[in-house]
């Protein structure tokens, strides 16, 4: 049992990993044309990389190679968990108002993908007594934009002020906590951080997190950081560098509308940036066909990228045969000669046996076909008999159920003394029909309960369908239902078109030129 559960978990984990954007080498090395080797390498960097920035080595020796960018599959959306960090410093409350309006409008006016979840967390500066800095507004990631917008709008900004470094927050600590929070999300979801900040990290003694630590943690987790900076006097571009180095984007403005447009554009392009870029490398291997593993190293702008080793194929049988063709030819001649002699001897011996068996097989085939034909006739007869029996039983059950339901509804009408009247008019002619059963049909044809035709056809008007409507009693109310194939747009009830309408006393029903008034 434990092994089964473990196998299921591993399978689910594999599917979850496949749902994430692939990083590094994709699909392994192609050594089918050895010594020509190729592979596809994916980088999270969404910006193009010049071919001169790449250095490729095999067994520590530099290689001559070609590299070209290939299109990344962008048909499938990336499931994202997006954490929005709201910096709320009482000393610059305009920024908090700016953030509230920006996020409220973002969740109300942006077409959020159904596969994406969001959470909003507020932060300013951590106290020694606090376990964490972030204060989530929802408590979990959700795709409910209305709930997110309401939580943002209802939040009341902080009134906690600081005597020293009044405009500086624990910005990097908040982002670091956000990275840790996103790491807890399911493996099939990609984390993204959007931080709305003034860009001033506290520089007081004992500051717990610096930008380089945050950058490394974000890159290790594959989480890009998007920055919406509300510019204040004295803030530095450091947070912009953090966004760029984690392959996110940054913008700076105090205008909410401009910030909203930028944020929406960044969100719409987020999947493409998260996919990064694919590059196809091709090189001629230095190794021989030895079946051994050969280490590879890829360096991009002097930064080493992890690459697995490749295994050189062994010498194949075909390659050995090409180099020893004379021996192969002798063996082939001997084999072919032996086969020819064996075939001649076998054919002579089996020819007579085949003739004897042919007549016997034909007789057996005919007997078998006749037996199968008789069996099919018997089975088909039994099947048809069973189908007829089942169909008769089904119809009997349906008719019995229909009669019982009609009797039940009729008893309800009698118990409640519900026998409504229909006052029917067409032109200057009219008549009254009292509803005394649960189902009443209305139309031009004579087989209807309420028929707009008589022997002298004075009501026979082609504006009424042959079977135009039905009035049914559902145990509580009477409903009129459109069944006309001509007036498919509905029945006119009290001047309004309807396919189905619960009738009330004095309701006026229009069927073509006929007018029916319902009285209870």
C-alpha cells in the first residue's frame, strides 16, 4: 500500500514539474547524427542574448558551435500564484492611497486569467515582537477578483510612524518573506511578486535582509519581481536593479492611470517572460564513439550555467559491417545458399501435404460457417425478442408513471379547488374553457383541449399554430409553455415574450391573433 501511494505521489510530482516552465537543457542531447550533437537550452532571461556571449566546452576543451533562438511553445497558459506586496508607511500616506486605487482598479478592470491566483499582503517595518512582517488581506491565494478588490478597498492605512528613517520600510525583508510564502504553493504553479513601494529599504543597524540576498533567493526559486515604484525624494534605483536582475519589470509614476496601464501590460506579457527563451546549440563532438559520459559546460556572459554530460554512442553493428565488408559478403553467400537448398527440399516435401490438407480445410471451413450462421440466427432471434420485451415493459412503466402523476396532480387540483377558466377570444368571437385536468393543450388543430377551430371554422385562424402552447399544473402553480415550431421566439404574456411563464389571475396571453385571459 505504501509503495502504491509513493508511486502516485511521484507521478503527480512529475506532472506538476512538467507544468512548470522548463529551465536548462530540454529533452536531452540529440546524438543521432554523431559526431554532430545538438540540444535545446532554456533560460529564464526573456531578453535576447547575443551568440558572442556563449562559450561551450566539452571535457574542458572549447568547442566550435552554432546557436540560434527557437520559438518557445506559448499555447498553454502558465498557472501563476501572484503575490502583491503593498508597502504602507504612515509617513507617506499618499503612496498608500495611490496603491489602494491602483490595486482596486487592477482587480476590477483587468481580464485575469482563470488559471491565476492572487494574494495581497501589506508591510511596513518589522518589530522585534512580531513573528512575520507580511499581513495578508485574504489569507490564501484566490482567483476571486471581486473579493480581492473588496479587501484592498476596505483596508485602512497604517498610522504607525517611526522617529528615525520614517520613510524607509523593511522592503527586502518583505520580498524575502514573499518568496518563502510562494515556495509553499503547489509545484504546478509559478510564483510572481508585484511590489508597490517607494523603494527605500531601511538602512538602520540590524537590517535583516539586503538586496543581494533577495535577488539570489528569487533566482533560486525562479520568481520574477515586478516593481511599481511611487517616487519619493531620496529613493534609489536599487529596487529597479532587483526587478531587472530577477527578469521582472519596473515602472515609476505617481499617476494611478499610468501605473494601471503599465501594470496591465506587464501582467498580459507575464507568461511570455516567464517562458524565457530557447536556444538551439549544435556542435561537432571531440569524443569518439566510446559509449562514455562527457562533461559539458556552458558559460553565458562569464556566468556558468548548469549542463548535464552527454553520452557518446557506441560503435554500431552497421558501422562494423562496413569496415569488414569482405567477411560479411562470404557469410551472406553461405547463408543464402543454405536457405535456397532448404527451401527447395521443404517445398518438395510439403507440396503433397498441402494438397491433402487443402480439401480437408475447405470442408471444415464450410461446416464452421454453417454452424456460425445458425448460431447467429438463434442469437439474433433471442436479442430481438428481449428488446421487444424490454421496450414493452418500458412503455408500460412510462404510461403507468404518467397516469399516476396526472392523477396525483388532479387530486391536488380537486383538494385545492383549483379549476381556472380561460376566456378565449379571436376577433368578435369567444368562448370559455374551464381547466379540469393537469395538462391542457392549446392550438389550431381540433385535437387540442382548447382548439381555435369549430365545424364552421369561424375560429380557424392560421396565426395560431397547430399545437401552439400547453398549460401544466406543477402541484402549486399553473404554467404556460411555448411548444410552437413557428413562434420560436416565445408566447406573449402581458405584453412580454416568454418561453415559459407562471400564470397569475388576469394574465393575458397572446397566441397569434387569439387572446386568452387566465382567471383563477
